[in-house]
């Protein structure tokens, strides 16, 4: 039918008015697209660094209890088939790296000073510390993708493969103990049978990671397993090629094991992400509400101006519902056109900002340049609500167009 | 049998909380194929009577029966369909849809009738040829003269093969020469298509195109007879 064509062509009858009406939506959505792209880029970097700071895309344990209270008390959660599962996952094309880890609580002492540490043991080749001088250029991590990035190495280095009983201490813990690379500290931990084990560890490096470097310390996996006398790994980490690949890899895992995705485990990231999403939704809602009133006002004027047209359409046989549909569709097109222009402008400005190097972001004293993310999500997340707002804004004016009889409409000047 | 039968019709409009009568006790029958002119000064009730006959307004009391259907009994959707299939309208200000081309304006009533595309296009082309606008199919109505617009309006009114064509002051917005040519065209269409033509005017020169003249005064039919 001609209804769609008529609604579309009506947009261009008063081009200047259409543009002025849509200016609020265009400017608002342009800003929102840029802000959403900036936050999106930051959150993507945050997500990737969260995944690669000790979580992984997937974690596999013997039972779900491990994820509640087994990380530093692994004795009850040994994964008997760990080797088989690792072998199977290594063949999965979606998997980038798969490796076991363990953890335990220990008291570290040096001279008269002691601190409590949460020890994590990863294979040496799966641990990475950013050099102190290294500054990533953007929110996307530049660290190797097949290992965990556990912090910034401020002194010393990670022990080489085969070097046992080495420890990487956090900066705060090292300061409390007065330790430096080469220092020897004594670790004491409780064993499964209830006994105590003590051993000297040489500090190979000192790392910095805000909020973590007082309590977390790292050693290689073999040392940790030997020290705690564990027979089997309590957990396996999987680093997939990307987020989508993680789901595919999880689907191919054997039954009878407990699996958690990064999303289940990265609770802080999920909270921050949800907060930002909510914040963006509030901004979007305000923009759309303002647009709703502006569009409703314009549609009211349009309906009043075209009364004779509605009368003519009804006289020649158009049903009330079709006239209402025509008005609502025009509003819908108006909202959609505004959204398309706003999003296009937002993408255009984002492109120019990215070409100029991105927007600045300072974290841990590092000045990063954040590239603005231009995603399809920005399109539908703004386009669909704008179209709906356009339709809503024109519904009441549309009812006005059909409330009068055709002769009453035709009498309007 | 009458195509239109109007009995004891009253129509009043509410203005400033008082009812102002526009039609008072109107009774009239119009036969199929007739060419009727409603004459009278402004405010005499011509347009109101045309609106009631055209089912675009409803009487305050009395009955309006068109083609055997009592218009009071039809719901809005049925009434729309009834108008689309039974009537064609020609307005004083042409009332073409500005976002549709000449072709599309004429085609519109056929789209509502769901006439197949091939037949639809053939009928529109044929009718536009007959009104002398074959060259203007793709033009916007805004780029046409007043006379050309009224020709498009006539084509739109006739394209659905209606039994009744209603024209409210069809020449009022046109100069004398153009007005005459439009009336000649309407008469020709009335004779060839056989559709009943009812038009209103206050111009005696235009009324001579009718076979029957109904004179109205103050909302009443003052005189009803054959044209001289």
C-alpha cells in the first residue's frame, strides 16, 4: 500500500522543520554514541584484563564447592581427571591455552616480621608481569594472550622455568617484610592432614597491583603442588581465542565437572559494567523523553495542519485505522531518521577522534589513549528506542486526526 | 428506484453551546444517472446536504439511504468501504495528496479496493488520458495549474467506477473558462460512465450543466425541478 511511502515522503515536506525537530535527538544520540563507545572500550579493556588477571575464560573444578570456598583450601577439591581434561582441551581449536593452578594460605616470615599471604601457583610459562616501563597504548591489553597478566614487575623478575621455591611478592607485602629480590622468606602452611609445612622461598621479584599486592603472592605450579603435597590440580583455567569461543569450548567439556565462565567469576567487573550500563540507560532515557515531547509537539502541529488531508483520505475510503497508522508511521520514521543521523554523526566524530589518537584515560599513573568503540550494539540500542518513541509521540496526535468526522476535517482551514 | 433517499433529515451544529440548524426537515429522492445541481447562497445547507449524501457526516435526525443502505446502520469501517466503492468526491480546493504523484493520486482509491496492479494501472492511464493529463503522470500536483488539478480530482473520483459523484463547488477556485471546461468534462463523464452526478454551486452559469436543480434556502429545499 501507499501508506508507507506516504509516511516516508511526508518527512520531506518541511525539511527544515523536520531537521529542527530532530536536532535534540541527533545531538543527544551523537553524544551518547561517543560516550557509549568510550565506556565500551574501557569496559572491554577492563573485561579482558580481568579475564587475564587470574580468572581465565573458563574454570573447571571437581565440584561447584571449589568456587565457593576451595580456591585457597584446595585439599577437598582435587580434580582426578585433570590431565585428561587438559589433553582434551588442548586439542580444541577454540582454546588458546589451558593450564592448572592451585592456591593456599600461608604465613610468610622474615626476621621478626610476618604477613599472611594468599599464594597462587601457576605454571611459570603462564604467568606474565608487565615491565615497569611498559605502558599499553589503549584499553586493549598488549600483554601475551596465552597467559595471565598478574601485575607490574617493579623489581627483580619472574623465576625461570625449572627454578623452584621462588616467590613473587607484592609490593606492599615486601615493604612490610622488608624483602627485596634475593631475600629469603619462610612460608608456613597447613597441610591436608592438619600438620604444618614450612619452607624457605627466595624472592625473585616484586610486583605492583593496586588492591592485590598486599595479600597475593605467586610461585610456580610445581612448587605449590609439592609444598602443599597435593596429588591433583584443584582447578583448570582455559584461555579461549575470544569471548564467543569460550562458550563453544565450554559446551564441549566432559560431564561430571563443575564449570564457571569468566562472567560467573568476574563479579566486580559485572557490577561495574552493570552500573555503567544503567548510567547509559538513564542518559538514553532522558534524551528519549525530551525527544518524545518535542516529537509529540511537532506531530500535533502536523496533524492540525493536515486536517483536510485526513478528511480527503477518509472521504475516498481510507479507514480510520489506516490514517492512524499513517500518522504513527510518520512519527516512527521521524524518530528513526533522527536516530540514524545522530548515530552516523556519532560514528563520524568517533572516527575522527580515533584518527587523532583517541581520548585520554589515566590509570595507575599511566596515561592511556582510549579508542572509541563503534559497535553494532550502539546502532540497535539507540535506533529501536528512537523509533518506538517516534511512534509513541505520534499516537495521540494520530487519534486526533481520526476523532473528527471526514466533513469536520474537510472544514478545517 | 431511488439511488438516494433522504427522509426528514435535520442537521444542526453546536456553536457556542447553542444548536445552529444547517438542514431542516429535508426530503429528497435522486435517481440513478441523474445530474443534479444544488444551488443556494452561502450557508443555505448545500455542502451539509452533500456531506450527508456522501456519508462523510451523519444527520442529527432522519434517514439517509444511499444505494439501498441506510447510512446510520453502517459502522465506520463499513462506511469507509462503502464510500470507496460507491462514491467519488470532487472538492472545491481539489484536495489532492501532495506527496503522491498525479498517477498515484488517481490510483489511490483502486489500491483501497485491492484492484490487481495490471488492471489498476490500465484504468488510471486510460482515465488520465481522457482528462487530458497523460503527459503528467509522474508530476507532483503542486506543479499543476488549478484546472489540471481539478482534472486529476475528477479522474480520482471516477477511477473506482462509482455510482455517485459528489462535487462541492467544483469550479469555485477556477476562472470562468477553466470552470466551464471542467463542467463539460464532468457532464461528459456523467453521460459516458452513467454515474449520478450531484454538484453544488452558487453560480447560475454553472447550474445550467445540470438536468435538475434543487434550490436551497436557510437549510430547507425551496425549489426542486428540472433545469430550464
